[in-house]
């Protein structure tokens, strides 16, 4: 456990010491703030005859998740690729650590970055709450949904990073993968009716959307946990393959 | 050496396929036996006890065909509602039809609006407009004489409408 903690703090230091996380966080919060302002403005101006607060969070956090998807590859691209490129991965592999501990430390470090970034968006509900108290239970579902979604997509990014030495390639492929997963069912019209149901079940948006409405379905939780486990499994196999492929 | 590498690849692929099968099985079982925690205001996305009792009373097959527009942002709510309804009673099945992709089917059903829904049971048919397509602030069920009967976007609307439409099956020839 001590070795795991040491590796986790090393990963966190590496992430927060680099300017990338701070730039990404700044851009994310600037965009999230813009969406908060424009979405709130739209609901106050037009109203749509609906509960402003309820629909504001639904719309705002759908927008916020879109930004999160864009920045996930930027955080995960370096996880393995950088170490492979610099050759430090050999040191890591020869350290008295199991592959699972290495993967867990890297995954957890990325997740903590996103917890900090996403946590900053709690300022928006706090501002509204100060003006007009409201039921915050919908936000519990939204934040849980975001964490599950981020967890699944971070693991995908970490897996892709484990396949290449080039960070840019890792970022591009991760972006393609998470965007495809998010958008899979958006153009249902292009998919035959017989497979629409399957495509919908694989689409991350379709599983996140209930969370945005304040609904926690166990089936949606299972979907995100399944993706996290599967991508984690593939990363473990990718790490293990160095022994029989003779590559880093 | 090459044989060993091939064996490792095979082991990895088989392991991945096994894990996919296991995870898909677990997710599918949760899909069929879902537990829902509705934290939204007013529990609007959960079927009420009354709605559940209506659905459980249904003994004969009921087919719901809803005519939608694929790009409609309200589709997830509609899909979720119909899924809940059909999941509650295996006698109820539903189909979502994109009007733009299946104009012939829409014409065959005599449907010309997005959100129009046809309920069929025992050779009889009733049409209504789903809550997501409510007009004048209230949903109307044509099978019951255009009487407003529920507030708009109320997720408990469909079971109530199924019940009313089923009542109308026996009281009038549709």
C-alpha cells in the first residue's frame, strides 16, 4: 500500500507540476462559465414554461460533459506514452510493483485531476442556491453520472496511451474513441432499425442522459462500470504483453 | 517463439471476449431488473404506484407504436417512459418509428404529427398524443374524446392513457 501511495503521489506531482493540467483546467472553467451564463440567461429570458432550475442543470451539465470529453485525452495521453518515450517505464516495471498497482495509481491520479476540475463547477449551483435555495438531489445524480462517465473514458484514454510512445497519437485516438462512444446513437437515421437498439445500448450519451435528469438507473451505472473494467483489463493485457512481445 | 506469441494473443483475445460476455450479461440483467433512484423534482421520471397497478392488470398483448423524429431532443424521455412501461409487463411491447424514415408506415397508420402514438390490442386501435407532444398545456387522449387528463410531460401519463384507451376499446368501436 505504501508503494502504491508513493506512486500515486508521484503521478499527481507529475500531473500538477506540468502546466498542461492548469491550462486545460482554465480553458475548461472558462467554457463551463460561458455555458452557465448563456444557459441561465436563455432560461430566464425564455423560460420555456418549465422549471428553470431543473432544466438548467440538465442542459448545463450536458454542455459541461461535452467539454470534459474534449479534455480527457489531453490528461490521459501522457500517462504511459510519456514514460515509454522517456524510457522511465522500464524503471517502473522493474520496481517492486504489480501491474495492477501501477494502473490503479495512474488511473486514480487522472481521476483526482477531474474531481478537482469538476468540483470547481459546484460553484454555479452554489451561486444559485444562495439566491434561491432549491433541492440539490438532482445534482447528486448529475455529479455521480459525470464521475462514472469520466471514469469510463479515462480508462479508455489510459489504455490507448499504453499502446503508443507518442502522446499526440494517444490523444488523437483517445479523442476519436471517446467521441465515438459519446455520439454513437446521434445519427440513428443512418443505422438500420434492427441494430438501433444495440447501438443505443452502447452509446455513452444515452446512459448519461438519465443522470442529467436526476435519475440513477442501476443499468446505467453497470454500463459505465463495465466499460471501466473492460478498458482496465485491456490496459493490463497491454502492460503484460511487454513480456512476450519484447516491446515497451 | 512465434507459436508462444500466437498463443498469448489467442489467450488475450479469448480473455477479452469472455470478459465482454460476462459484463454484457451483467449489464443485460440489470437492464431487465433495473432499480431506479429518481432524485429529480417530483419523481417525474418514475411510474407511480397507480400506474404500476394499471400496467400489471393488463392480460392481453398491447402494442404501442410511437411516431417520432429521430433528432428530437425529447426522444430520450419518451424512450425511457416506453421502456419502463414495457419492462413492467411483458404483454406490452413498443416500437419507435421515425416518421421521416418510414413515411409509408406513417401514412398507413394515418399519422401526420411527431409524437403521435398508436395503441393496438385485440385487433382494436386507439390513437393519442404522448405527453412530450402535449398541446395547450395538457395532454389529450383522442380515444377518450380529447379530454385533458394529465399535466404535460408527466411520466405517469402513458399507463393512464393505456388504461383509458383500453376502456374505450370496450365502450366504443374505434
